[in-house]
């Protein structure tokens, strides 16, 4: 996995894509051509001034041979934290749904 440092004014995605492109020797022009976008548009994504739609994120991940998670998570730690928060959020949403339906939600056992 490519490690990058966060630069103020850029997004994690921008940091990641820039680092991966640099590591693999891929130019903005070459990737833009492959994606079918203007180099200026890709430059905005790589510079953190704009973020691509999910369709382009998927294409970029495919072209760079990385997962979408690798592109959007700054580090493995960030990825694990995001996964943990998703589990917490999902649990809370289930609890809220159960409460709204007056269902008993299983309590955590104390033993």
C-alpha cells in the first residue's frame, strides 16, 4: 500500500491518486486520455479542487489497479476506523428501526 501524508487543501483521494500515479510513472495526460476526460478535469481531481463521480472513481481504480477503498482511504488505519464507524452506524439504525416498530431489541449480555 502507498503511504501518503495529508496536505492541507487537498482531499485524501487527491493525495492517494497523486501518490499512486507518481509511483507508477503515470502522467495526468495519459490517465485523462485513458479515462476519456480532459486533462484539466483530471488535474482538478488530482489537485483536490474537485472530486470525480463514483463512475470515474471506479474507472480510476481499475486503471491504476487498486481497489476503490485504497483510493479513498488515506491509510489502512483510516480504512479500519471507517469500517468500525459503519458498523456502529448500522447498529444504531437497526436499533432506531426496532424502536420505531416497538420491537424488543436484544440487549447485550453482561456475562
